């Protein structure tokens, strides 16, 4: 990989970033230093792979908070067993699904630990999820009010609609989820011409001229030779990875990869090894071991080694260390599969994702995957790369062969929004949206940190996790924010580690400064109410987070 040492200057740098005040390095791990004798440890020098500052940090969980979080889950578990005992003896009404008496000797379907968690922990805060909205998911939404009279087992709609809730949860990064404007007008026109459905696969009678136009546009947008579009983002990963690798191949997957990548890897039949999140030391160790030892038992070389990473990790708010991943990929002659579901449109000066963000060449990524469900306000996914790759997938991918073609109005929504981002509509609206999202992201993150919240992820990531930790605060935060007309997403175990429950904000170019200031004011108030301002500004470098030498294998050859 071409090194950019000449552009680094004479001063020592880490990750290609310049020195800050008092000689402090700003490389995403270390804040500005106040004392000249303060030591900096664990800085990784990589020869200037980065052309821009890469500011990413994860603050350590305070010990008292971690202990109280474990205690909270312990108390909930004890009360859960007590309530299960009461349900068994008919003291408390049993609301959950159970086997019938005549099936008591069968293999149990419902009575397992997962259902214990759902019954006794999740059910207490179930009202924080699946809230029905009844408007376009733009910067503001309307939500149907519902109440529960049996502790969240069932809900009743009151008939009242809560108006103008500031939407801080949707992946509407560039604000194209709208019911007015050029995208809506174009989609409506195509709907009247083509109808809503295609009723066939691409290989039969479902290949429209609009599909061909979309794929050529996507390839041009990404800067690759060819591209193929799919009707479902999840299936783009889960159905295409098995077409690329199989038995005798090795998949190296980031431990925080999306479920679609995990499912695709498992369906492939390849051996799977997990490396620590965004940890290049862990990834390189697995690559070395794979080449030195080969396949288990036979010691034959692996047929393929495929690295699976995401552009933006939707729970951590972190950005993949792509320059280093590409350098390792080239060094060890492996392949790279990049999932840009959250980063395409949301990162880079031209909105072309994490490759554009780092100023890299699309040719360095073997398989470029992304979705249309977020930045483009539509549905579906794509894969881009060499023409040989796309031609192969057209005949070997289950999503390509068996799935129904994309709906024409959805295709037109993608085409119109993508042309807007590229400036091919004759305006600068698309570029302005990309810039507005970047400004909103930096402003929102900075203000939350100033308030004293623990915020995870990269400073340029529009996904902003705010740490809640304790189980009782998950539901409390979501309810209190809704009372103040702010719609947020809260996340807890098992979607996150048990002591790392969080609220996840998603910024949008459609958010005005007034909306963000209103949301920040309410978040600050709720933070004081629930005592969520845990930050002591003690950042833990990602490379310093707990790392053992364990290799996790999901499939043995």
C-alpha cells in the first residue's frame, strides 16, 4: 500500500495525525495533555496510513457503576425466579407461553433460560420498543399512544396521536425519508408507470430497465467496475457470503459484526475465527496463525481467507480502521468484505462511505456491500466490485436467483437520492446534506461530552451511543425522553454486553440546530434526573481494551 510519509511532516505522529497543544497526540485515543511530563502509552505508529485525524475513544466504565449494574441484574434474576415459583403454584397468573399438560413428556419448547430473561427482565421495559409511528420517519414523527394494564404483556391503543416527536432514532442520515420533494415526485411517477410490484425474479420476467439503470449508477457512485442490487439488505449479506466462501475457507470476523454477517458466515460452512473489535493486533495474529498452521488436522493451506468488517458499527459508533485492514489484507494476501450499511452516504466528503472518508481506492476492497435502507431512505442492498465478481454472483447467489425483484418506486427513490448526492441533479443539495450531517454529528457529540456523559465511538460517526449501564435506567431513560417529546432508541443485554446498556442516537442532516439544542436540553435534564453523567474523562484506547489470546472458532473443517 502506498505510504503517505511525505505528507506527515517532521514531527512524530500516530495514525497519521498531527500533534496538538503541548505536544499531545490526537490520534483518537489520547486527549490533549495538560502537563508536559504526562506519559503517552500504547500509541501505535503505522507509517502514516491515515491521511486525516482518527479520533475514537471508549471511556472506562466506573468500577462502582459496574458493580451496581451487576447487583441490579442479580436482584432482577432473584425476583424472576421467585415470580416463576409463584406462577408454578398458581399464586401469580402465568402470561407467558407454556406447554400443554398432555405435552409434559415432550421436549420443552418454551421453558428455557432465554424465555426466563424475556419473562422477567425484558417484559418490565418492553414498552421502550416497537413503538408504532404513523408518519414519515423524518426529523419529526407522530406516534400512536398506547398503554398497558398488565405490566407490558399486552398494549391498548388510546386513539391519541403524539405529534411532532423529535426523531433521534431512525437511520435517516441524509434526510431522504420524506413525503415531499423530488424523490417523492419521481417515485410517484414511476409508481403510476410501473406499478408497485414486479411479481418475478430478475432472471425471469422481473428485470426492468430501472434495475439496470440503478446498478450502473451504483457502480459509478462507488467507483467500481460493476454492481448488483438486492431487495433486502439483510439477505445481501446472509445469502452472498455463502456464495463466496465455503468448506476449506477461513473467515476472520470482527466480534461486533452485524447479525446478517454472522448468519452469512455460518451458512457458508467455512471456518470462522473472531478477532477483537477494530483490534489490528488481534487480526494480524489470526492471519499469521492461519498462514503458518493452515487448516486444522490436515495443515493444508486455506482455499481463501476472507476478512469481514463494517464501515460504521451501529452499536459502538466506531469506524473501521480501514487503512490498517487493507494493509494487513495486502500483506497476507487475503480478501476483504466491507459492509457499508451505515457508512455509505453518511461518511466522506462526497458521501461515498468509509473508503471516501479515508481517501482510499475502491480497488483495495474486494467486496463492497451496502444498503439503501438508511442514507437513501429506501430499501434493499447492493454489492460492488470487479465485473467477474458480480457476474459470478448473478448466477450463484440465492438472493439473485430466487428473490423477487425490487419494487420500481423503491428503485426510483434510490436513483433520485443517489443522483442528488452525486450532484447529477444539477444542484448542490446532496453535498450540502452530507456536510450538514457531519456538522450535526460533531456538534451533538461535543455537547454531550461537555455535559459529562460517557459517549462511545468516533467523533465523525453519526451513530452516538450514550452509556446508561444499569438495567433500571434503560426503560426510565426511554420513558422520560418520550414524555419530553424526544424519540430515542435504548439498547440492553443481550444486544450489548451486560454492563454496557446504552441509548443510541442517530443524527440526520434533516435535524436543525434548534431541534438538536432542544434534544440536548432534555437529555441534560434527564441525565441529571437519572444520574447518568458518569464521565471522568479517563479514556481507554481501543487497543488497550481487554484482549486475550483466545481464538474463537465457530466451525471446524
